[in-house]
C-alpha cells in the first residue's frame, strides 16, 4: 500500500500528492510514469507522470487534474490514506545530454511532467528557457519551481490575466527566430498544443520532442490502446514512449482516437444516482 503523506490543491481541479513509493524512487528517471489503480478489484487504471521524487523520504510527487471518475476519487483521498496499486516506473526515460540551448514548453497540467525533464536538462549543463501557459492565472502550476530551474521563464495566459496574453507558440517562435536558435525543444501539454508547437519549430529545423498521454489500460504494451502513428511506424506510447519526435507524430489520428472514447467515458463517469434515476423512469 502506498501511503499519501502530502496533499495540496494547486488550483480548482489540480492537485499535488506525495506518495510513499521507495522502490519506484530508486529506479525512476525523468520522463517516466506510473500506472495507478484505486480499487484493486474493479478500479480503472490511469497513467500519471512522476513529477518529482525525494530519495530521503522515498516518495514520488504526482500532479493530476480532475477530469473523470478515477481522478475525482483520487482527489477525495487525504493524508494517511493509501493507494491500492501503484506500478512503475514505466515508459522510456528522457534522453538527457548537454544539447546546448533547450526550450521547454508546458501547457496546463503538462507543466508537471515537464518539471523533472527541465530539472535534469539544467543539471546536464544546458541553457534552459521555459515557457508555461494556461487558460488563466488560476491554472498556472509550478511557476516557482520552474523559475528556480530556468535561465529564462516566460508565462503566457490565454486571457491575459497573468504574464503575456499569448499562446505558448508565440514565444516559441521568437526563440526559433533568435540567434542562436534553440538546439532542441520539448513540448508537453494538450495534443493540439503539442501539434502546433511542432509546426512552429518545423520551418526552423529545431528538433522537437513531445510527450504523449494517450488512453492506456495496462501500461506494458499488451492492450494496444495507446498506439500512435510516428512517421511510417506504429508505436505504443506506454513502452516505446511516451516521448517521440513531434515532427513525425500523426497528431490528427491520435486526437481522433482519443475522441472516439469520449461517449464511453461520459457514460462510465456518470453519477450512479443519475443512472438509478434514469433506470426508474
């Protein structure tokens, strides 16, 4: 059992939890994730990126947004409660090296998985520019943590309530047009954001890595639910990724696959009281 030792609400529907998982802490590397299951008999399995780890405590930090039943149930747990199943680390870790100048772009909750990667890139000697964005000020997460890492931090909000009133692609384009231009870019966030980040860097020849968050059932490559088209190959995000060359990912196909599950997810996450009321009609 994995005990929750800290719970913090970062915004209206975003939470941080520090969870005891000493064996995962020993093995985890930037870019990897865990699979979480609250009910070992019937619970849904969901992937969450390891946002940070503390070796002395033997804890990992998970940051998640309430979007469905499992994340809602997770948000209701408190310090002292435990998570039934927590498996990891899974996925291929980020390749960390001294590339030179790196731009890290995080959108919304995507800032959480970006944090350990930016941290490792800075430690490896890179000049790191970090761009984080959200719809509004209340949805900005990990600003202080990112500021402590970055050589330059740029914050954007869609509504202009904080930082620049811009999409994250605007400062990304400016970085690509600068001299010297970035040696590499990393984008993590909603699929549409990652798609346009990749299209922004493409004309400048800046290699762009993206971290994909698709539907996963087991996280070991068995179910095939997370498959994506990368170039002329079919890849499984859980074992081949989650990171890929953003210029090769077929984002339209990926988003169509994600949308195909929306009706099932809506039905599965409907309140049981509502289901009972409908059954009595």
